C-alpha cells in the first residue's frame, strides 16, 4: 500500500464488506495495521454479522445496521483496552464479517455403497445422493471451531467435513428405518426428515444450521436392477418359463440382427433368424392357448385318488397302504382277512374281511402250495 492509499484510508474510515461471491462464508476486513479510528463507521448489511477480535479474544458482535464506533457500542473491547473515558487515537482490532445467508445447492452422495439388510432380497448395497442447504447461526463458534483466522473462508473448505456428517447420518438412518428396498422410492420425504434429525446436532457443534436436507435418489447396483427387470418380465408372462425363454431368445436374435459388425450376409441372416424366431414364438403362444381347455368346456375330470388303508401289523399301526401294496402283503402272509384296517371316513377299526373294497385283494390270492411229496 502506497503512502497516498494509506492516507486515504485513514481519512475515509468506513468498515464494510460487499460480498460479490456466492460461496464466501467469512471475510476479514483488511486495514493498515488493523487500525480503527474513534468515530469510524461500521456498516453491516443484511445476512451479515461483524465480529471484533482483540489479541485473539472475541470481543463485540454487530448485527445488520450502521454504527459509529465508540466506547458506548464497544463495551467488551473498551474493557479489554482499558478505556474508561473514550479513546482518541486509532486502535488495533481485527474485524471479521460472517455471512449468515443460506448456502444452497450443496451436494452430497455416498462415495461407497451402503450395506443394508432387506427382508425380501437379503444383503443389499445402496447408493444415494441429494443436496442440502446450511447457514451460520453462531458466528463466534463457527470462527472458533472452523474458520479460525482464515481471511477468506469459503464453503469449499468445509464441504468435505459436512458431507462426512451427512453420509454417516444417512447410513445410520437407513439402517434403523428398515424400509424394504422396493418401498424406498415412496419414502424419500420421511428418510430426509429422519436424516435431518440425526445430523442437526453435528452441524450445531460448528455453529451451523442444516436446512432443506433432501434425498434425491437411492439406487440399487446395476446387476440387481437387471434381475428385477427380468423378474418383472416373468410376472407379466405369468411366471411361464417357456414363454420367458422364448422372449429372451427373440431379444437375443434381434440384437444379433442389429449388430453393425456383422454386415453383409450375416446381417441379412440375423434379420431373417429374428423374424423366424418371432413367428415361432407367435405360433407357440397360439398353440398353447388352443391346447388349454376353457373352464367348463370339454375339460377332463380330475384324476381320482387311489384308496389307501391303515392296518394293524404286529400289534402296531402302519400305513397307509394302497390296494396293490396290500395284495403283496397278502402273498407274504403279512395281511389277512382278520387284520384290522381303517381309512378316512370309517367310524373305527374293522376286520379286512368286512370291507367290500378289500374283497379283490383276497380273491386273487393263489392257494397255498401243496406239501412236498415224500420220497
């Protein structure tokens, strides 16, 4: 600074900050040797506060307005300086202007996928991003905890730290909420509000206020989204694997016909195969619809279930046995007409000879073999 500039500064003693940026949070007012004269004008505009610092100690704070500096409106600084009856000579003090406006469009996102447990899909990895706004609500705390003596402190210098707070809070909130993955898209507002409550205290520790926290998108890994698309396709086809496989084959043929690297004859063959596959699919669908009988029109009756009996074998309940199994047991002398049997619908156990349904079982049994001829 030249001699004329220094002289001019001393004559025009106005302390102010005209902010022409969008991201400056703190600006230190520069004066020669930080000298301020008695009666200097201090102009604090809307969305600003001015903080006076004397030898590293916070002194007086001024909200928006125009002030003529004197011992009356500098009570703390006057005490630190030992002024009892005012001051005449310039004094040294640092003046920091802190912007209290709302800083908007500050983005956040998960640098790494967030692991969560989903009731339907099991372990999942999620990514999310959004934006938020914040502002300074406690200028001395913000200067003490973050800005320090930086003469031109911007949002870029604190964004990484704030983004870490947000990602940590989001990860904790999404784990506690236990919202199914397929329902996340309908719960963005609730998740945003939940995260806001979790992160607010961390911002408050730095003299900041978190406002307008928004979750814009929560996405699944690409491979999981691809599987969900296939599952949706199968649901549309009624979980018919035959139709699904035919559809996949048709898509593959169509992609092959559209391959520009094939060229010439291979391209024509690909298109022909694609058309042929489409015709085959259409024919298969028609045949399947023709083969499926309509309800009540020519539909065959249900297959009758084979009768089965429980039996008392060697003093213990056994079965159930089909008629074919009972015939084999008769041949092996394991089942006789006196054997007690029971089936669904009978009031109690009864001898096999009294059950008309078991008559064929004994009627087809050959007589016992003759005794051997003595020699």
